[in-house]
């Protein structure tokens, strides 16, 4: 099945052009052939009439006192011939026939374009026109036949010259029509190209819908897409409303639980407050997942976002004299919502800030057509056997540094979920600085967001 509209139009136009030009070729060839053959037939009929008009009866025989004056009739193989067949007498012939007698009375004589074919004085075929006539009336009537002929090569050469020119003309016509068909196809598909550009702007968040763009034939499709976008916007508003309701619904019970926990013994109070905080963070994570599933994407400059995140987190590590390094090409951009990418990288940088001893490095590069973002530190790292567990919600490393809590393990899980929602991958490894290195790999441009079930 041909999936390309451009190819379909090209094939259709090619078939139509070939059929039309074939019909034109056959029609013109037949018309010209009939016209040329008719002209020769008329000339031969005139020659027959001229010869017949000169026939006389002398001494009981048919004679021709004066032959037609055409010079071609006097030269041997001159190209024009006549012959007068008399009953019981030797045929009278033009000098151009020399000693050749036209034998056109044979039943099996070949025909060509309505003429009988015979052998000429030079051995080449000639085409002849024969007419039986009567001179006188009654008992004195004399029967005779006049044959006029011409060289077949004249007719064939005329037709060959015409066909050669008509072939060139039709070939030039085919080229012009093919160019016109290609231009028509390009112009006809141009509105679809514009619709694709409009779709890219809608996808990036620059436009809300397709408006009334496009020709009349695609307006039903555009209208349906606009309805889908409107339904999507409605779903977004409803999701945000439900998220807001959920946030307000949890806020009060969690506050009450936190206040009640203050009355518990210290050990129990710390556990209760930790659990309340864990519920709050998990609720925030579910709200974030719901937002990711419906929100539009926009293009984000990676270097600008990375520098902003580092500037926010640098004061957190100022007391420990941690050095931050940012190595990102300013031209690298991703079709990822800035809030999503900020949360994804923010969690990784916050995790690095928590565990780093003296250095943290944020870098990004394009490798094999994909954007690779890495966050590395010189902290204790994560053992290879614990890395998969560290990326799960609630998972944490056993390699906690002195003075640091192990944490609830949501940061890496949230970043992994955000990356997966955009078709990216996240992996943990050993940093060149000695600690943990987290690598995010996006397609160039970011690709299409994959909606996720927030639950």
C-alpha cells in the first residue's frame, strides 16, 4: 500500500499523462495518415482523368495522341507513372515506367493505405490507383483501364518525418505536463505542510488549537482535532481541580496529625512526624504525576535551567565549601516542560548536594543524536547492588555519610518517573569524582510526552 500522498499523486498524474498522450499520438497519426493518403489518392485520380481525357479511337484501336506533360512522367523511375490497358492490345505506358508493366490485376496484389502495390521500374515498390472506363456508347463502346502510380517511399518518408516530429512534440508535452503535475502536487500539499507546522506550535504550547487553518477539504479533520484539543484542555482543568481538592483535603488532616504527634514521647513523635512528612511527599508526587500526564510541553534551554538550579542550591552547600561545576552547551534544548525538567534535575542536584563532600558536576552533551545529562558528586556513592533499590520509591542507600539521614528515597524515583514520561532513560553509575553519577538520556528535541497513570 502506497502511504505517500505525493507518490500517489505522481503515479496518478503519470498514468493520466501517458494515456492522454497515447490517445493523442494514435489520433494524430491516423488523421495525418488519412490526410496524406487522401492527397495522393486525389493526385492519382487527377492523373487518371488527364490520361483518360486524351484517349482516342483510330483504326479501331485506342490511342493516346498526347501524354500528360508532367516531367516526372518522362524520366525513367521519375516517381510518377501511368498505364493504359486496352482490350487485346499492348498497354500504353509513361516513359517513367520504361519497360515495366504494372500488373495490378492480380487478385493477390498487396494493398497499402487503400492503394494496390506493384513493382516499379527500379525494383522499388509503387502504389497504384486503377480505374476502369468506357469510351463511346452502344456497340461502339470501348472498355479500357487507366492506372496511375507513385513511389511508395514518398508516402512512407512523409509519414516517417511527421511521426518523428510528433514524437518530439509529445515528449516535450509530457515533460511540461509532468512538471505541471509535480507543481500542482506540491501546491496541493502545501496546506498540509502548514498544518504540520501549526501542529508543532500547538505541541510546543505556542498555539491553543488549529483555528480555521487549512483548505475546505481538511476543515472537518481540523475541526475534529480542535475538539480533541478542547477536550484535552477540559481534562487538564478537571485534573488540576481534582489535584487542588486533594491537596486541600490532605492538608488539614496532616496538620492535625502533626499537632497530635507533638504530644507523644520523643521517639514516637519523631517516627509519627516522619511518617506524616512521608505521606505529604507522596501526595505531592501523585499530584505531580497527574500534572505530567496532561500538561503541554515547551522548549527548554538546558544551560539556562541548569544554571538557575545550581544558583538556588549553591547556598545550601556554602558552609561545606562544595564546588559546583556546570558544563552545558548553551545551544542544547529539549522539548520538555520547564517545570518537569526543573523537578527532575532539581531532585538529582539536591541529592548530590546532600551527599557531596567537596565537588558536584552538572554536564550535558549530544551523543549519537541524543542528549546525555549527568549529575555527579564525590560523595560515598551507591553500591552497584543497591542502585536498583535506590531508584524505587522509599528505597535508600545504606551508605549514609555521618551526619546525613538516609532520606525517604523519593527524589530519584520522582526523577526516574519524569524521565520515563518523556521517553527518556535514567541510570545510576560511578562518577569520575568518586561518588554517584546519575545519567539522563533524552532524544534530541525531547520527543513526545507519554501520559502516565498517576496512580
